[in-house]
């Protein structure tokens, strides 16, 4: 029997927690990306690892140095900067100069997140901001796609990776066109099996459709993200591109090619699902995803660029507050009319 | 009505670990009598009652010691035979001093309750019935402690068509209602029959979550043939015991926001209250004791106890072997209960549980920024946007909060429970609601 009373702690209810924390959610997404990372390394060799390390170092470094919290680096623990770095790397070409990659990671965090006030406040997906920054700063390097394994073995490092800062990066000798580039500018189709298995040129993480799809399904089941968003994107791309394709099967690419090529799957599963920059409301998530799908098809078919996933997501990021405002849930016991 | 008769529930909500295994099979046992009892005069919602005894006076178990202080107020009875030693301030669970009657038990008394002959509630008029229930000191035993007779006296123009009995016990850890259903089904069913009859309801539904199959079976076994009472098994989900969620689960109907269940012809009562109703009419025993669950890793012998109202919480916890690891004691359930500031506080009519939590359970993860994951929206049975409410509350934007229906929040805590960033959502909401009410009071 105790002598006195315990020193009682006063907190307010509830006294139980689900036990899933934000760092754990971020880790879950990073783990959920594991197979895609492995595929990237398998297809593109050690260069892939270098690019990933460079972007992650840039992102984490920026967060550590300029993050809002004291003591320094506390916000690193939420894991979001690391996630940003890896996602950014996966949408860069394998031969990308490392110093640019590093800069991209840092820019994504600074411009895309810290400028807005840190995690949770940012309007745009930081990885995409980094990517957009690189696209604007180094348009040449970022569209130089090399085919997989074209330069010897696994450990062969692409020369362009180590281009010195601010020198003109020399494109690899064997620059290859991506399936979307082929589709758009040369009206050439890539076989579906190649697209599914990742046997094409492209960014690190966006080539192997099957792996991304499987990871996406597993993560959706584990509730690592809002499954509505990728579902809505894929649905809207399918519907829209099928309609267009039905008009002229010669001129327009088939819906399955649309779905499996470029960064669509990667973007749908890993970038559009960033909770901070997508609507919190369930109905908003559907609208958000549908909007991305439509914009992707518009840009790919009629825009000046072969690929539109990045801009589609950024545009819908910007529309998120508006979408949220009109998709607030209907409170229990209140008719639709009462809801201002 | 729901199209899925066996998986009825409301929408949204959360599934906390139940932690009921510890106590759900432990039969109700009597807490031994202790030396001194403390009976706060305001242990129900509404006006406090007025003491009718003075220090020094002798009282017997079940004797009236305080009378209602108004219509929304109820009676209070001595839980023991003994002597009143003080009528004055005493510290209650939240640390505040409140007026209370203190009674010293007579160590030589057998503490037997002297039963009176049954009275026939069916022969009473409706008003007489309500007045009788007020004399019994009956309140809702689910935790809110709202005086029962107020619910039974239907206002002009309102009719109760359907009576709903809350046997959900959706709070983790608590199993005392479960035990009452298993061990006292006849009393529960009789209480429900009495009430349904007196309210003129066309039927009564006892909602029980499916994690209590033995409770469902025993109630069903005691339903008389052709009874108007239905036992409705419900899917297990928190906060199903909230009145409006329960009505949604049983009838698939929404009570309009800002209205009472009675506005759609429904009255909701707790299942243990029904057994007490029977005790009052059949044996004349007012509300002088109640069933509660003592659990959590801070006690060595978890139990379901029948405890005289007024027993100091320290005595109850000692009886159950409170150990040195206890860091926090919660009165009620872990989702909506109240942390105790002092163990001097007594068990009151609304005490459904005493939970002793240890270190590893009181250290909640650090707070991160809201990552807008949407979990809280999917947890909220009221379909609010808790993340937005928390943000507005932090910023002190009260007009916008009202526009976002903050006053609809039932403070169930499901949002805080589920938030991965540990944002103290419901805490912020509670504070904001209080401020809004105070501002209104000032203006009005
Ligand atoms: S659950 Fe927490 S982190 Fe997620 S949206 Fe709600 S408040 Fe934000
Ligand atoms: S906002 Fe209120 S009603 Fe909704 S989950 Fe949170 S506490 Fe419960």
C-alpha cells in the first residue's frame, strides 16, 4: 500500500491516442516508395543513388539551417524534408548533375515550404516546387533523358552527374527520347509491356508502372494517404482520354498509353497525395484528383509540352483552398440549405 | 431504417482499442462500507439540491438528506446509516470546493437497506410518475448525470414515440453497464417496460454494441413474449453512446442540429438507469449506490463494483490495489472522462468508472504542425471540420468558428484521438465554446 497519493497529472480528455504520428506517416510513405527506389536503382544504376542523396541532402540541409523551430533541426524529425528530397530525385533524369539536384532540394524546401511558414502552411508540394525551379533554371539538363543501362554496368557513373557547377552540363552521348516525347513529337508509340515494366527512358521513379501501381494499392490499403486522390486522377484521365481517343484513334494516344507513361502514376500516387497541399475534405479530394486528370490530358494533347503532370498538380494545389471552401462537409443534422 | 440489420451504426467515428478484456468477465461485487461519505449537493446537471439535515443529525441508509433545488434538480439520499458530521465545502474531483454533506457511517449498523412495499407505477399519472422519479434522486448514469424526471415530464405538445435505451458503453475500459445487462437483465427489462408505458412510446429499442454478445442474449432471454422492446445489436464504434449518434445508428435518422431527440419523438436513457428505476418502484431504493468499473494498469485488482454514492475515491482505489505507478486517475471513460486533481473527491452519481493510468499512457507524442491529413474529418460523427475549428480557435476567430458550427461539437474527442500530429483539437474547441458562451452571456 502506498503512503500518500500519487502526484496526479492533469491533462484533458481524451486520454487515449491512435498512436500513429506524423513522422510515422512520413516514414510509411518513404517505405511505401521503397520498391520504386529499388526499381530506379535497378534500371539506372548507381547514378540513381547519387541523385537521391544529393536532393535529400539539399532538402534536409535547408530545413536544418532555415527551419522555423528552435532548437535547430527539430522540424527535421517530422520526416517531411527527407520525403521531399526523395520524391524530387525520383522525378529527375538519372544523368542529372548532382550540384543542380542539391540546389533543387534546397529550393524546394525554401521556396516551397519555409517561405510559407513551414510544414502544414505551404500551398504547393515542395518537391514539385523544386522540380519547377530546376525546370526554369536548367531546362536543358532536366530534359536530357538517358536510356537505362546504356552506359555499361551498374557502377558506371554518368559523367554528367559530376558536371561542375555553373558549367554547361554536357548531355550524355546517348540521349534518348521518352515515350511521351515520342508520342507527341514523332507520333510513335511505345509498346505497352515496355511501359508497364519500365523498359523506357524517363525520370528515375516514373518508368515502371507496375511497381508504382502495386505500391500505391498497398499504401492505400494501409491508409498511408487519401486513396480518393489517385483514384480520381486515374479515373478522370481514363475517361477523358478515352473520349478523345474514340474521336480519332489515329491521331490521339490510347488511354492505356496515357495512364502508364510519363510521371502520371508516380505523380498520382506520391505527389498529388501530399496531404498538406491537397484538400482535407473527402469530396474535395475527388474534385482535386479529377481536376489534375483533366489538366494532364489537356497539356499532353494540346499543350506545348510533352508532359503536364507537374503543372497539373501545382495548378490544383493552388486551387485547393477554393475547393475546400466549397466542399466542407454537411454537418450532422443540418440540411444543405442551412449550410452557408 | 438501416438496410443492414446486423451492422448498424452511425457514420464516421473511431475504433480505439477496447481494453475491456480486463474487466468484462468480472461479476459486480459490493464495495465494503468505509468510515466517511461525502455527498456534494450539485452532483447532477442543473440547480444543486438543498440540504435538509444538519451536522450532528442521525440518518439511515436511504433517508432523504437534500431536496431538489428546482425543477431541473433532484433529491439526494444518505448512502449509509450514520451521523451527519458536516455540511459545508469539500473538494471535488476538479479541485474546486463545493458544498457537500459529510456522513460518518455507524460502525455498528448492519447497513441493510430497509425495503418498502412495491408501488405500482402503472397506476400513477404521468406527473405523479415524474415526481416520484425525482424523489428517487435518479439521474442518467451514463456520465452526464442529467436528472431523469426532467426527461420523463414531456413538455406540452411533445410526444415520445420511441424510447431508446443506451447500452452501447462505447468508452474503452468501461464494462459496468455490460455487467448490469448480464447480471440484472430482468430489472433492466422491467425498467424499460415501465418507462415505455409511462411515456406512451410505441416501442423501445435497447442499443447494445456487438462486443457484448452475452449482454444481448441475456436481455433477449428476459423479453416477455410480444414485448414492445427490441434489442438492437450495433457495430462497435466510438462515440456511439452519444445520444444523436445512437439514434442515427438505431433508426438511421438525424436529430436536427440544435434540437433535442424529443423533437423527433425520441427519448434516450442509459441502461443502468433502467435497473435503478426498477429498484425504486419495486423496493423503494433511491439512487444510493451505482455500478462502476475500476481499471487500468495503475490498479492491481481491476473490478466492477457496486459503490455507495459518496465513497471517497481513494478508498475505492485502495480496495482495488492502486499501485505506485499510477500517474493519472480519470473519472469516467478515457475518451470523455475527467482527470482528478484529488483522490479526496467522492464517487458521485455520474461516476461510471475510475481509471488509473501509468507513465507510458500519459506521455502523449509531441505536437507537430497539422499536416491536413483529413483523419479528423473522417473521425467526426458530427461531420464538422475539426482541423479548421482548431486553427480558428487558436487564432481566436470566434465569429468564423460559429459559422463553422463549432457549437454542434459534442466534445467526443474522436478528432484528437486520431490526429497524427497530436493537435489538441477538442481541447481548443472546448475553450473556444466556453469563450463564445461567456461572450453571449455578457451581451445578453
Ligand atoms: S487529424 Fe490532425 S493533422 Fe490531420 S487534418 Fe486533422 S488536425 Fe490536421
Ligand atoms: S469536432 Fe467535436 S464532435 Fe467532431 S470529433 Fe472532434 S470532439 Fe467530436
